[in-house]
């Protein structure tokens, strides 16, 4: 029944009792359902009707004070007439307690009867469940005699769960003449009426629905929401907390337990957590639902849940969370839920805790949440009670630190050497320490760890499948990435692990070693692809597998395949918080982009990788990024940027690694492009010496012979250059299409002009098949020059335009400038356009001749003419020069008139006419 209807019924009850037949009414409902407000409204009506109103309210704090409620009712005018039953000299006399209470009840009845003789009386008692027993006896005494008095007795009863009500209260409430009313939560219509009474205008349906949802129909909460406004705020949260405190300490404890669990509350679990009987806990949960706090075992508002948790004293919250973690663990709950309580509560030194937190860390890392993984491991380390367990967790935590902040992780890896030496860390847990030290170029420290693990693996009874697999994994890494370290330690090439049974990372590293040994071996490529598939589909996605597999495709010169896999991993990386993983991926992506001729992408990715990986000391990842940046900037023609990257002297340890080979080759290209030919030759030859010594002599890493051949040509020694190129071509064909195309390009540079076209055509076919656009532009540029020398001017022009367009798409600005008719002699050969290009020579003469062709034109006309001669459309010329298409057309009209020609084709012929003569 709605509140208005109940009030009307009680008003009618008062009218009937005024005729001399008193009445008893009980009003029940959950806390804050409006019982008190209803009693106040009834009292106001009684007062307005001229009735005497006596009111009292029970309180849990005064439940032990005898006659407390009766005293409130009769205070102040008549309280002295009750006497003090505890005083032997008082009106009750020296009789027993039962006789005293009966006497007081009788006197209270006489007082009320006297008042009723004058006019009708309304008596209201709020929260009667908290009234003291003596007062309850007095109320029962009165209720038994109500039919003879013009008195209306209305008592409001809140819900009690954990306390058995006294017998006298039961007798009072169960009187046969009592009328019972129950306050239900407000309906949607009731909330609408409440809102309409407190705000102007017609409330929106959505607003009413939200108030009803958040308040659960609790009038007090609904009024607070309307007055404070939504979303829920401080006042609303404090109102709910006040309601919870009114319900008593047990109800508050249940609410805190439910808030802490943050799941649909189950009586059994809430009871165990709060220390209550499950049946009693279930009653409290129903009570909290009735009040409007819970709905379906969950808090109606996350803000309320947070307010309940925030108000819980720290010590109590810690105990509750530890208890919750323990209970959930014992019940077989999911690891994340258990770990969350532990993370909130702090260390708990029980054997199951570190295992649970490490498992939670693994799950977080598999999802790419490195920050949470670190927090789990930090707490696991604090919760360890044994040194070996603590060292194991610290090693795992260090590996995760590397993923989060790779440049700052060196000292953490070094700190783990002692646990390895003392035997606290061994086997599979120790080898990641060695790999971390290798990444930071601490080779002696790393090999001490590897040697110690290998020594223990050889001890009797130490056979362990996981240890053998992890050892092989590390050996494969040493062979592929640290061949100089392997050589210094006198280690041989590891055997290949079985394809089916080996771990994904071991297969990936084996695939890389196979490619470095055999070239584009189909089996090695298949192994690499399988490892990449595993890395994306398995939850334990780590950086130990995918870099080697992706590099294997790159070195096998399956460049487009490698680019496709890179994009798949990059998309997968978007949901992961793993800076080191992303940086390693971007570094490989930069190398792939470089070899595809996407120079701007190579710079962008390598810059991003270097920003994440670089630190106060050199490490392998940052060095790899520097090598790509230097080579890419050189190809673009930004030699100052390349010089900045190469300015810092690398440590000698770098040249014990495969990355050091990339660095030497990139530095050689920079020296060659900037005219320091002797230094370039030195870098190329040093790179070659290392590659041959390490049995890694594959142009897939660095075509050092071609670089050295170009340097010898610059120095005027064509014979040495030819021998190096022929030596490269004499190597067995290992399916490296891009490398063979580059070698044929170099061969053309040392052969007579008549032999060059066929060689260059085959070179072009190969580099285009490999997807190497920059190399294709370089071949076309040399082909154009060859056609010029052979007098095939039309083919030279067409080929030059094609070369320019491809170079432009690669952002190879130096090559573009060298191909322009107006290119200065110094711009020719500024990029890596193949062996044999110098800063002067025939191409420079051609450029000077072309400049003289346009000498009669103004500067603006010359710029338009040069671009038109290169095949730009009018729109493209306008965009490039920031002028309108109409202006381009006007310039071209004047150019045609001054040069005595009619169209673009004649413009091209004029531009190249003097060039052929110069050649």
C-alpha cells in the first residue's frame, strides 16, 4: 500500500478510537522506508484535530535503560508520577522486579487514561524493536486495555535480523485487535510523484527511471538523489552509510563483505567472510536489498560500493581481504579474483600466495598488461617465506621489468648473478637472466650464468626436459644474435630442435639460424611461419619467439610476407601494454620497411623503437635501431641525420653481435655517400671479415662485397671491384632474390656499356620480384644512364622518369635530385644508387647540358619546365610548387614559345638533346 493510503487508514482509525474504543496499529518496513515520516504526518493530523499526542522512539543505545521509552512518552509533565522502581523507598516499595514493572505499567496506564478523559490521545512509538523490556511491558499493559479508552497506539517496527525480539514485544505485536501496515519501496509512479513534488516541471521518464533504479524505491535515497542531483555524489553516499549504521554492526559487516567481493553475493561466502552464520548472512542480504542498497547481490551503484569500502577501517579491510583471498582460493575461484584481494590487502606469507600471484602475473602478461603483472610479482616477492622462492620471483619480475623499461633493466639482471652462483636460481629460471645480460652487452656475466647452468645440467640426476629445451633455446640465440660471443667461448653451432616437440621460441631461433646458414630454405621458412602462428595464438605470447621468426622471413628475403606478419603483430600489439615488445617489433618492422624501399616508414619505426630502447648504455635493441636509421637517412639523402646517429662511438662488444654487422654496413654506406671512401671501404671489409669468420657470410645480413666494390670503383680500382662482385655471384644460389638482383646490378657497373642493359634488366626483374623498390629505382637510374651512353635517348628518358617516380615513392630525395634534369653535379650519387656513381661523370655533364637548355627561361618557368620534363601532370606541378593549375598552364605556354616547341614530348627531347652529346 502506498504511503498516502496508509496515512488515510490510520487517520480513520484515530476517528473510530476517539469514540471510546481504542486501537493498536503496527507499521513495518525496511530502514528509511518512511516509517518515521509517516508517524510525524499522523501526529500533525492528530494535533490539528485537537488530540493529545505522545511520542517516543526506541534506540539501540538506550535499550538497557529501564522505562526509557515510557519516560519519553510521559515527559515532562507526568514522569514524576512513575516513580523509580530501582529505589526501595520509591512508590513501588520494596517488592521484586516483576512487581515493580507491573506497578509502573499500571501507573503509566492511569496517567494516559487520565489524559484520555480530557480528549482523545495518539501515542506513537518509532523503532519499537529497540524499546527497553520494561517500557514494552507498559505498552502491552496499555494495549490490553485500549478497547475501553479513546487512545490510538501506533508503533513502527524496523526489521531486525540478528537479534531475537523479547517475548513481550511479540505479545504486543500479535494482539488480535492490532491492524498491520507494511511500507513497500516506492513504485515507479511513487518516485515520479516524489520527483514532481521536489522539482519544477514534468520529470522525464528516463530521469525517474534512473532515480528509481539507484534508490531501489527507498524514499530517503530518492529524495537525496533528487536534491543532490545525479550522478550519485557525496551526500547520497553518506546517506546510505548512515542507513547501514542504523541497521547495526552485523548488517554493516555484511555490507562491507559484499562490497569487498564485488560479485553477486552468496550467503555462504558472505557468511564465512563476515563471520556470521550463512542463514543469518542471507537474511542480512535480503535486508540490504529491501533497503535499496543491493540488487541481485550487487550494489546498485559502483560509487556506493566504493564509499562502503572507503569507510571501512584499514585494519578491518586488510583482514577482510586476506580472508576473502583465502576463502576464494580454497573454493577454487579464478586466479584474477583472488589476486585482486591480495593486491589490495598487501603481503600474506602463506605458501599458496606466491604461486597464485605468479599465475596472475602470467595471465596479465599474456593479455599485455605489464603494469599489473609487475604489481603481482612485487607482492609475490614480499609474500615469499623461502629464499629460493624469493629469488625465483625476483628473476621473473626482472624479466617483466625488461618488458616495461628495457633500458633501465641492466642492474636488475646483474643483481641476479649472485642467486645463480649460490644455487638459489638454476635451470630454466637462470637462463632468462643470461639472455637479459646478453641484451645489455654484458657478455662475460651472461656466459658465467650459461656455463653454470650447463655445468649443473651435466651433473648426475640433473636430466630435465624443460632445462634441456631452455638451454637449447639460449644456444640458438647465441648462434644467431651473438656469434662473436659464441666464437670467443669456443662454442659450436647448436643442433636443430625437433619441429613438432620444440617450444615456439626454440623453433623460431632455429629457423633464423637455418636461414642465415642456407638462405631462403623452404623448410626454414615453414618453421618460421609455424612459430609466428604459435606466437599469435598461444596465450603465453612473449618476445622470445616472434623476433627471430620475423627476422628469418626478412633474411630469407620474403619481404612482403614479413611485412604482412609485422602488420598482424602490430595490430595485436595495440591491446598490449608492453613497451619493449613493441619496440623490438618496430625495430624489425623498420628493417623490413627499409628493404621494401619505404624509407620514411623505416625512419619512423626505428625512431620509435630507439626512443623506447635507448638508455645510458648501449644495448642490442637500441643499436639495431641506430643501424636502420643510419642506412635509411643515407638512402633518403639526409646525411646530417645519419651522422648524428653515428656520432656516438659504439662499445667494442657490439661487434661481437649480428647487429654489429648491420651497424658496420650502415656506417659504410654513410661514409660512401659523404665522400669518405677509404673509411667506407674499411667498414665494409671489417664487416666481411667478421661474417666470414663467424660463418654468417650471407648478403641477406649485409652485402658487404657490393659495398666494398663500389668503394673500389670510387677509388679507381675496377679490377678489385669486379673480383668482389664476381665472388659474390659465384656463391651457390640460395634463393635470395633481392641479393642476387643487387649483385647483377653491381656486375653491370664493372662491365662495358654494351653488356649492361641485359644485366640491368635481369637485376630489375629480381629486385622487383623481391619487392625492393629502392633497389629497383637505383637499377632504373643506371639503366637510363646506360641508354644515354648508348644513344637510345627515348628509352633513357622513359626509364629516367620511371626511376624518378619510384624513388619519389620511396622518399629517396637524393636519388630524385640526381635524376632531375636540373640536378647539380654534387647531387648525383648522393644516394645509394649502385656501384660506380661518383659526384661528377657523365650524369653531371648531362645535368649541366640540361641546365643550359632551359637557360633562356625565367626561374619560375624553369622550375615548371623541369617538372614537366619529368612527367608530372599540371595538377602535380601546381601542388609541388604551391601555385594554381592556371599558372602552370601559363608558364608552359611561355616555355613552349621561348623554346620553339609545341608539346611536352618536344620539351623532353629538348631537355635530353644536349645530354646525349655530353655523354
